[in-house]
């Protein structure tokens, strides 16, 4: 049996099987996992895991406090099969979107899982700046990651998280549970004998850049210009050596070989009086980035008696990010009171307050005002310190130092003057009262609230490329959601039959208000007030209110506690659909059968075997105000304009049909567990925007059309290979694969692709019948029948006139592996995860290759006369092919080969393996702790994103995505910021 166990462990390492990540599993006797474990399901109903006909994976709160994460959800990465955390790589707040089992909707923002805190859904609306990631030359602004609501949750307050996968698991949450749900249970306060426990946690983390691009520092600024002697040269401005070559952003200039040229001199803010050494500044990008720090302190107080449990917590986090003058301060407080007022009445009250402030959060994207833009255009021969004074002498707040181009803003101006401020207050609270009418009959009434009050400021100084006279903006966002549930529950046993039933309803109301004020031009430089505006744009708030009323029910039957059957039903009435269609009904059925009990298969070697299956149909509505003619506020004060989206008064709800089946096994006294799940989701009648003829006065219209099918496999495996009194080794792994297929599209496309979204006008996410969501289309290299690149008579690559399939943004499969070793008071754990497949298109790679900034542009630099012959063929008049021999200027060749529209040469395999986390913890001996009058004391060293293995990936991170307004688009990199590697120390003390 030991050999068989070793084989299974080897398979888990190879990613062929996986582990059910049940964090902080209690080890009792020889048991690794307690199969009687209770998990929190939809509506906060607690169920035994053995009775569920769908997957509900539980992760203990300790997993979210092991390492410092500005967004607690990132701690789930690689630990749950089928779960993906997608961030935009856009700064310290790290907004994340969680998807379970792939994407089911053609609208990317509708694919995320529902977040539920203590039974109350979070419905916060993400608000962006209204700007696209690709905006160079548009004169506009940039996206900024201001964080989303659920990353405001204090991880120290989380007791556990249960992941409900698929539509069946989240069916009772209606349309918002269609993509599964993340059920967060916060701590309530537990102590023995009424003792008051004081818990203090202190965390210090240090961030540095995980991975750098392959910058070249062998050649400097220029475009292969020669002097009168026929030599390549450089000159900042016209000089005795020749005409100016210092205004280009390209690095196809002379090789650094000890020569001297007239260069920029910061002391005179112009051309040097004497020739200076031509040399590279190898850290002229890296030195802009420093070591970020995060300090977090959490104090909690808890106590309980027979009737009442109390817990309060305070947390303060201060982050100084890797980019200068960026970061945030966060203060949060939470209160929980769990009180049994009588034998019949139980009341639980929970409240949390969070205030996040920042003087500056980094902008992201490809635009003059992002630091990414500067890094792309920085030349190897330019010293970073030349920019440090920011302002020209005598021109403070008037004219910046940007000596090489007026389109490239000074990096320190970006960091210290182009400020994106935030003051966000986020409040959640709920009161839950449960009254027992009788032993088997009770009613639960729960009312919850979510409030967001957010002020954002945007400051742009004089002489910035897009705002020569400055700019100031205020966004005031108020979002509130109210949820009220009532649930009647009855349970009883009739001989060997058990019966539980619940029925109730929900009232949900969401109110959203955005006030937007913009000062275009400032009368007094550096004074950022709306009253200082040269021209003031005030947008009247637009209503975005929405109401949904629901009735639902759940019936659970079991026979002898070995065969279980769940039936649910829900009906929604939504204000976002027309009267005749706003009511929609959907059911679900789930069953689990304990085969090990039925056939008496239990033994020391074989402990548990469960078969489960489920079917569900879940409806979904749309955003408000898509039914009738509406108006948008315009940039002209107190005016409005017709919305560009044509309304549809006949919309119907989307429908998702989910089928799922799986098996759970446990062996060797539960020291080895294995879970397998297969599923299929079909989403049809999707509510999508499609293009319409511009002469109608609208750009798009909303229709019902399209069907998507998702199929997938999830496997998890858990094992204790070694477990003795002093030493134990626990290994967990998971593996998942998802494939989706587009089964139908609107008939009016007549076989043509439907463009769901695009980035930068070059990457198109096209939906084609038979294709998949995430399919990326664009221009490719033209190739001969034997695969060689075709060149034209001009020596440049032949250009295609059609858009072709290039690749898919989503991975073919994902996997994760966690190991925990404990020896007496010392424990060591690490987590590895990765993915195979997927593709990333990079705007940064295009631009830096076009300009000769990366090592891939070094071939051919020493060629005579600075020319290059592309490897490939030309097509002859008779259709045959011959070897290309046409030489072209080196910078012209690379500029063409890596042009922005060429998706093929700027796209890369996104496969990776990451050492995601590692932690060493020492628990101080009891005698030392007792002498310090404590009950527990531990010290931990931890790391996150410590190492990354890729297939020569040339960018910051293969988990790239683009922040477009508030949407996160995977598979495309446009001005991505570096990923942080974090190391830190954590102290936990309990009194």
C-alpha cells in the first residue's frame, strides 16, 4: 500500500490528479479529513459535506493571513480547482475578479463569482475612470485601479471561505449565483469559560519587482544616421558632428564603445558644451522602482458566555508601493455579537467599517501619463537622474524637464505631480434573527446593508503632454445595496427518512449615484480646486437603480443518512426586464449517494465513497435602463444626449443549464482523499450588445442571442504521507481543465464573427460558431506552404488584408500543489501553481521592439551600413517562392516586423509555474508562552511570488491583463506594471 501511495503522490506532482484544498484540516486519530465536516451553503444554510450533490470546498481563514495580500482573495490562487483570480497588474490595491469553471458569458464582466459575506451578497458596482488602456495621442486620461469592494475585507476577520462551484451550488442566489459563489464567514468570537481573549497580529512585508524585461544596453539612441565621415554618430541638437539625432525614441544609434558625443547636460538643460562619454545607464529604468513596504497591525478582542459571544477587531495597514509616492492607508473595524436571547430567539449582529485613503495610486495603460509609457520610451543612454528636478529652473509648476520629447512626461512628474487620490468608506452590516417556534420549526429574518461612499481626485499639472494648462477632476460615488431575507425552515425524521424544508423570499434594492466634475485648465498652476477651473464640466448624476424581488424554496430528503436528494426552486421579479418577462422561474436537483455505506465497503484501507450528481437551470437579467429610450449626461453643463445603445423593450432573461457529476473517495483511515468532478454548462438567450448601422443614430443595440457551452474536469487529491507524534507531512494538489464552445450566434451575422470586445484597435475577441470565448484575432505573418515568412519586394513582411485567429487567452489547464511539514513547534509550507497554454499579446513588447529597446532586436546590429535581410521568401510572378535577399534599414525592418498590428510577433505562450507562497512558522513552547502570560505566540517568515518559470516570457508576468475603464481583459498587456515579489515577517500573539 505504501508503494501505491507513493505512486499517487507522484501523479499529483505531475498534475494528473489533484487535491481537495480543505485548509487547516483537523487531524483526529489517523484521519486527514473529517467527512462529517459542516460547510456554509447558499443563504448561509449549514450542511454536512457528505449530503451535498455539488462541490463545496472549504478554506480556513488561516490561509488568508499566512502572507501579506492587499487583496485577501489572491491567497486562493492555485488552491482551489477551477478557480482563477484575474488581476490587471495595475498597482497596490490589486482589484481582482474571481471566475469559477471558466467564462460562460460573451460579456466579460458577467463571468465573475458572487461574493457573499455572512449570508449577504456584495453587489458593489465597479466604477472606472471612463478611459481605455490604449490612449496615446487621444489627449485623454488613463485607467486607475481604485480597488473593488471585496478587497476591502480584513483577512484577519475571516473565519472560513466556502467555494460553491457552478450554477447548482449558487442556484438559491438567483442570477448572481449563476457563476458560483464565494461564501465568507466572519469570526464571531469564541473563548472558554467566559475568558476575554486579546489577539494581536503584526505583519511587515517588503515588495520588489519579480521579473524584468530583457532590456538591451549595447546600443543607444538614434536611427542609424551617419556623419560626413560616413560614421554612425549621436548629437543632442545640431552640433559640429551633424544634425540633431536626439529627438527620436528609438535605440538604433551607435554602439557604446568608449566614444564621445555632444549629449544632454542637465546642468545647462541643453546640449553639453563639450563632448561627453557615450555610455549606457543600465539601471535607468530599474532604479525608478524601489522596495515597497506594507505594515499591518490587527488587534482583536473576543469573549463568550453560554448565551453571548462577542468579537471586535481593529486593523491598520499602511502600504508604500514599489513605485515612488504611491500606496495607501487602510483602517478597518469589525464588530460581531452573537446572542441567544432565549431558548427560542437567537440574534446575530455583524458590522464592519473600512476606510481606504491614498494620495496617489498609479495609472496604468499606454498613454503619456503612465509610468509604463515612460519605461517604454526611456533610452539606454539617458540617465534617470536627469529627470529628478522635475521642473526647469525658474519654471516650477510651469514647465517640466522632458528633454527628449514633449510627448514623454517626466517620470517624477508622473509620480509626484500626476496624482490619483482616493478616500473610500465601505460599510457592511447585517442582523440575523432566528426564532424557534418548535423543536423542528424555525424562521430566520436577515437584513443586510452595503454602503460605499467614495471620493476620487485626479490632478494633472501644467505642461503635461495631454493637459498643457493642467486638469483637475472629482468623482463622487455613492453605492448602496439593501438585502432582506426571510426563511422558514422545518426538519424532521420519519423512521429512516429525514426531511428538511426551507422556504422564503428576498427583497433587494440597489442605488447608485455618480457625480463627476472636471476642471479643464487651471487659472493658477498647482492649485487643484474646482473654483480654479478655466472651464468647468459638471455632469448631472444618472440613476442606475435596480430592484429584484424573489421567492425560493429548498427541500432536502435523505434515506438512512446514506442517500440524499435536494430540490430547489426560485422565482425572480426584476426591474431590469419588461413586465411580461420580468418574472422567471428556475429549479435545481442534486443528489449524493454514499456507496461505501450502502454496500458496506468500509475498511481500514477504504473508508468513504460518495457519488454525486446535480442539474439546475438558472435565469439572469441585465443592467438597468436597457428597455426604453434613455439619455446620458454630456460634457456641456446641464445638458443631455441620447444614449448610443438602442433600447429593447422585449428582452428575455438569459438561462444557464448546468449538469454536474462526481465522486469522492477516502482511503487509509482518511489519510488519502480523492475527488473527481465533470460538468457541463450551457448559457443561451444571452443579453448582448451588437453593432447597428450608424445612420440609425445608435452604435449598438441590445438583443437576446447566442449560446455558449462549457465543459470541464476537476480533480483534487489530499494525502498525509507521514504523520507521527513529532512530524507530519501534508500534501494537497488540484488540477482543472475547462473547454468552452460557441454553439450559436445572432442570425444577422450570417456566419461572420461577432466582436465581443477589442483592445487598441488591433486585438479582437471574436465569437465564431464553433470557436471559443477568449479567441483572439488579428493580423499575422503571411507564410509560404512550407511555413516560411513571406516578404514583399520592399524587403518588409507581406501584409495581410484579413483578420485571422491567433490564439486563445485562456489556459488549457491549471494546477496547484501545496505541501506542509510540521516538526514539533516548527512548520514549513509552500504552494506551487501554474497553467499550461493561453496567450498574451503585448503592446509594450511591440513598442520596445519597434524602437530597438529589447535584446531580441540585437541581431544584425553589426551588419554593414546598418541593413538587415529578413529570413524568408518572396513570391514570384508565377506563384513560386524564392529566398528573400532584399536588404532594408535595420530600424525599418524591426519596426515593421514588430508593428503594433502584427499580433503574431508580439504574442507569447502564457504557460508558467510559480512558487506562489512559502512560510516558516515557529510556535513558542508552552512554558515560555505561559511565563509571558500568553496563551499562544508564534513568529513567521513568509514569501509570495518568490519564483517564476516560463517559456522565455519577455514581459513582467504571463498572468497579464488589461484594465480598460473598470473591465479586466485577460490575454492582452497594455502598459502593465511590474508584479511584486513579497517577503515578510509576522508576529501572532494571543493573551
